C-alpha cells in the first residue's frame, strides 16, 4: 500500500464524514417515511396507524428498519436524546459501507496492470460529485447498492477467489433483505462467473445455498414489524407491477432513463456516464460487471415508473466504469478530458457535501434550540387567506424533540396581535411573499433559513417564487 493510497483514503474518509454531517435530511421522502418512521414504530413511539399506506400493503422490508432500531436502542441506552445526532448514525452506516467498498476498489485499481493512471483513477473513484451525496443516504436504495458495490469490489480485488465469492453470496443475501431488486444485478453476475468458469459448480452451489438461506429469513424479520409471516418482495412486485400501484406515481417511456440521467447528472457528466457505460457494454460485454449492469438497466428501463434512485447500483459502480473508459482513451484525448472534468467536478463537490439534502431540517434543528417548553410554533395560511385552505405543516415528528403542532395565523394582523399577546413568538414561513411581508413589518428577526438571505436578491427566472423559502423567525414587540 503506497503513501498516496494512504493519503487518498484518509481524505476520502474525511470527505464522506463531512457529507454525513452536513447532508442532513433525505433525497426522497421514502428515506423518512419508509425507514425512520418504521424505526419509530418498532420502538413503540408511534402506532401503525401513523404510517403510510405501504405498511398495510406489506410491501416494505422490515430488515433495514430493524438494524436502525438496534442502533437507536443503543443510542438511547447510552444517554442520547437528539434525533439529529441519531440520524447522523443512520447516515454513517451507509457511508461506512460505501467507503469500505471504495477501499477495496482502490486496492483493486492499484494491483490492476491495465489501469495506467493510478492516482487520477483513485481520485475519480471516490470524488465524483454525486457519490458523497448518495452514499450517505439512509435509504434502502443506498444501503443495498453500497453492499452490492462492496461485494463486487472484494470479488475484483481477490480475483474471484473462493473466499470472495462466499462473501459475495452472503452479503448479496443481506442486500436482498434490504431491497429485493438487487437480485436483478446479482443473478446475471453469478451466471457470468459460472459460464466464464471463474467459479466452479461447487462454489456456485454453496453460494446459492447461502443466498437462499438468508433470503428465506425475510418473513421472519417481517414478522417483527407486520406480526405476520409475509414475503414483502412478492407483495411489492405484485402491488406495483400487477396491481399498477407504481403507475400512480407517474410513468415514463422505455428511454426515460436517458432523459433523467441527462438532466440530473449535469452535463458533461451525464454524457461521460453514457459513453462510459456504452463502452463497457460494447468492449467488455461478457465481463461480470457488464452483464450485471446491462441486465439491471434493461429490466428497469421496461418498468414504467422511473427514478434515479432505482439505478443506485449503477450509480455506485459508475466510477469503476468511468475509470475503464478513461484508461482506454488515447493519451491525446485523456489529458484534456480529465483536466476539464476534474476542475468541473471539484467546483460542484463542496456545494454537495456541505449542503443539506432536505433544507428544512435546518429549521427543525433551530426550533429544538430556540423553542421554550410551552411555546407554540406559528405558521400562516397560504396567501394570508383562510380561503386557500392550506398552510405550512411541519410533518417530520421524528425531529421534534418536544412534540408540538403548528398554530395557524390567518393574516398579518393576526400575527401582530399574537406577537403582542405573547411578547415573543416563533414563526415558520416557506414562501417568498411571506418573507417580504414580514421584512416590511420589521418586528421579526430571522433565526434560520433554507437559503442565505443574500440569494433572494438574485431571483433570476423567478426561482425563489417557485421554491420553498423556509425561514424561522423570532417576532417580538
């Protein structure tokens, strides 16, 4: 292990620890409502009636919430109380799994004679801008994909040894218990290994046995949550595919992922990902990595409801695929492309690792330090009119250390009256129009915000009008 690798790994740990600390909240609400709320249910903090409809359909695995429940019990037993610190440990589990995968991938790159540019390859491996953001999410998509990435990295590093394949089989079983769709990348990889004679039939038999034994534990874990022996993998496939539940969330054509990746991965990175994967599938089609990723992508392309998070195994494996692509480029193209991509990447990366994934979490955290025990939290009716019938709600009860519900004020005059009666109150707003009204009144001091106030001066293309501009105010007379 050379000195550059040691420095690289230390920096990698630091970057992902920073992302774990600052990238609070969730990428998709499922991270909260299907994981953290299930943990609260398993801890006895909420009733099953407070969970989403997916609980009654029995389509969510209980295994991952069970893991987090043990973490939460140890946390509370050790005297911890802050939900913000507890959520850090949930994110840390995903991050440490992914960083371990990076460690073995880095060792594989060092020993691979076909990788010409070792140092650049290590930098690409760990620091593509979207990796820290996704790697610290406590979602089933992230944790299962991180385990798959880890097992593939160990396979590559140990050159498909007997031990590495047994590790692959066992870890794949646990990945399946977290998100059963990982079987769609695991099965083609195993078939490729068998047909290419990288594993023997005896190894395949033992690996298959271990995987199946772990997968068959699914109803046992689910019994803890549902109080029934149920295969959530079957229930999820049945409800979403055959009962059409997934269609309720929108459908896209077969080529929809090209559109999603093209926009979300930010050009030119999106183009790089397209070229890299097409290069892998064209040049190394019979390799386990190519077979596994291609089969996974094809299957998910034919599923109508599409989201980037469903492709998380491909997202986490993408740095290896990009490295293969860059190393196959002629030298005259390699240097300028790598320089441009790295400069572009490191401009974006700091914004990613230091920014909350769900910005209102900052408001919840500030409320926990500012709110007095009997103090109410106030919000306004949308457009300062009760006729709108909607108002801001703070739904993430997990982050309310002392439970509270919002009291709704109809007009700015009601706000002035409430402030006079209470002498001081906490107000949460989420609209630009509310921000301007309260600033004009001049009696409220902003305590926390989703965006720095200076950003609101540059409302180009009316972005602030379309966004949720969360503010926590202390209003006093």
